C-alpha cells in the first residue's frame, strides 16, 4: 500500500477518534447541566457529530482490516481483545478512564501501522478495493527499465583492401 495514502488514512482515523471522544464527553458534561436552557440543542448536536466521527473511525478500521495480510489479521484480532480487556479492567478501577485507554491504544496502533505499512498490507490492495467499489484512483506507475546501448567504436581503414593484404607472402630469412 502506498505510504502517503496510508499516512493520510491513519491521520484521519486519529482525528476522528479524538473528535468523537471529545464530542461525546462534552455532550455528557452538558447533559449533567440539564437545568440550563439552550444546552439541549448543543447536547444533541455534539452527540450526533461524535457518533458520526465514531462511525467514520469504525469504517476506516474495517477497510484497513480488510487490506491486512493474513498473519496480521490474527495479530489485530488479538490486539483488539487485549485492548477490550484492558479497557474493562481500567474502567472498573477508575470510572470513565476507558476513553483515555481507547484513545492511547488507537494512537499507538496508528503509529505502528504507519511505520510498518509495507509489511502489514498487501502491495496494491488499496487500489483493488477502490476498483471494487468503483472509485477512480490513479495507480502508481511501475518504474521503467532503461537499457544501455553499447557504443561501437569506428576503426579507420589504412586504405589497403583484403585482397592486397592476402596476396603478400611473408619473407623468410
């Protein structure tokens, strides 16, 4: 997969996680102050924006999971299970700290994916996926191999022809 495209997708995923979690936390804080007039519309608006951001995050996760090699798919499933268990354990200890754990795990995962994109993903999997869904994206061109032409040196003739060179007999002493 192309590293530039992968870097953009991971940055977008991280931004969506941060926007989604911050909107949902802010909506929860506004919901706590329910007695104040006018905050109800902001609460609903923030919740909808946070929900849309998280849907975008999940869709990017699914696309990237689809593009992974088989061995990394198993590692990703193990990573998700470990993340879920840690979120539950830490959230049971400190309430509402699971969001912080999710955010940190997501950022760490995206950094690892960006650094190891050529190993984790299929080489042209992104372009094949775009072709499946009818999205027009230019594929990168293969590097053309240029052949070096051999240079030939021209030799000046001395003016003698082959027939005169052959007719000469060697002199013996």
